[in-house]
């Protein structure tokens, strides 16, 4: 097999498109894992450009709400980041013995939306597969 040369954006795009296909088939576990990988790569690229990725914006919004509700304990920002990525990280790294429970579709839609937002912010484009995903979400 010939050597393939890929940049970060190409890798993330392929992961995101595969995640969208898996989500359309309701195969949420690998969809979440691939969307999470794409979201992270695209987020890192945005940070390199000095632009906040969707994760940072979401974390800041939740942190502001928590602070307005009286939450100001040490580690709050870290706790929020942990919760935002809980499903993605558990599905990617879980090796425990007990059962874990998630709403895979809801969590999958959320991480796909973050990855798509990062892709659009980075490239300035939205691919047809992404539009199809959003159209399907607006039907539900």
C-alpha cells in the first residue's frame, strides 16, 4: 500500500465524515469516539490560530451559568470540562467492571455538533453530510 500524506485537517475531516455515517446508522459508540477525535484535532488547530474552539465556548458558558447560580468552588472549571467530555472519554478509555450508563444519542449529537462547529470555524465550509445531519436533527 502506498504511503499516505495527511495533514491534521484531512485526518479530522475523515474522522468526522465517518462519525456522521455511523451516527446516521445509530451506531453511536464509534460515532462518538471518532467525532471526539475530530473535535479535539480541529480544536487544537483553532487554538493554534488564537481562536476558541466549540469546547472552550461551551465550557465558558456553563461556567458562567454555574457562577451565577452561586458556584465558585475551586476546581469548578475542571469539573465542567470533565463532565462535558465524560461520555467521549469513558467510551474511549473505560476498562472498569461495573456497567456505565449514557444517553448515547444525545451525547453523540452534542459531540458531533461541537466537531462540526470546529470544522466550520476552521475551514469556513460546511459539507453536505453535515447539512444532512443538522436537517435530521431539526426533524426530531
